[in-house]
C-alpha cells in the first residue's frame, strides 16, 4: 500500500499516536492514505475506535516484531 503521508509514532503511547494521527489527517485531502508507524500495541484497538468515531476508513494493520503499521484513508 502506498501512503500519501507517513507518521512516525515510535516510542509514543496512548493517547499520543491517535492525537498525532488526528492532527496529521486534518491537513490531508479526502481519499488520501495516512500510514502510522508505532510500537504501542494498543494502537490496534485505539485506531479502530478512532476511525469508527470519525468516519475515516481503517484499511489495514500490519504487525512485524512489535512494530505496527496502520493505514487509514481520510473520509
């Protein structure tokens, strides 16, 4: 998947990855994809809940050795 923007949230823990993602997605245009890279496993549930409440689309969550890559399409 080719993101339009990549947000590095390594070392940040709840709720910071969601706060940073909300800030980043505000400046994006509808249809663009944000990739959030994090090492907080809570991002899986947090991002799903955030997308549900904001209407943004959670496309995919990839996990590799404790690193998470979350892809969100702006509504």
